[in-house]
């Protein structure tokens, strides 16, 4: 998982992300289990758009967005993202301390 771009307005924060499977087996995700937390480990409300439910082992990058909704507190300086494969949680994706402009 990679963050390509961050955009923010008063009500939302959007993270443009890409996912790529460099393995040979397909990996499935349930994005309802996606965790986005601030630097103080507070869970933030989020949803995804345009990310595939499964990643084939084709080394292709798939792009989408993670959107944090509701007014973000001014105290949010960075976020961390965590997502595990479903149902086995064998693949764990994590990016820590993404700075918020």
C-alpha cells in the first residue's frame, strides 16, 4: 500500500492510495476492517472508494481513495492506516505516521 496524494478541505481528508500484490496468490480484503488512527491512537471514521475487494497476483497497481469524513480535529497531525487480508489475516498492510498538511 502506498499513499500517492493527500487532499483536505474543511469536512474531509482524502488519501489517494495504490495497492499492489507482488505475490503469486490472490489476496482478499474487507475494507470495513480498515483502521485509520491519528497520532494519539484515536480511531477516525473512514470509507474507501474504487479499491478492489481482491488483488490478483499480477503486480498491477490498483488505485482508489480512503476518505476520512466529518470535521477532523485541528489536533490531527498524522494518521496511520492498517488493513489485513480476509479472512485469514496473513497479509497485513500498514503505513504509520502519514503527515497531514
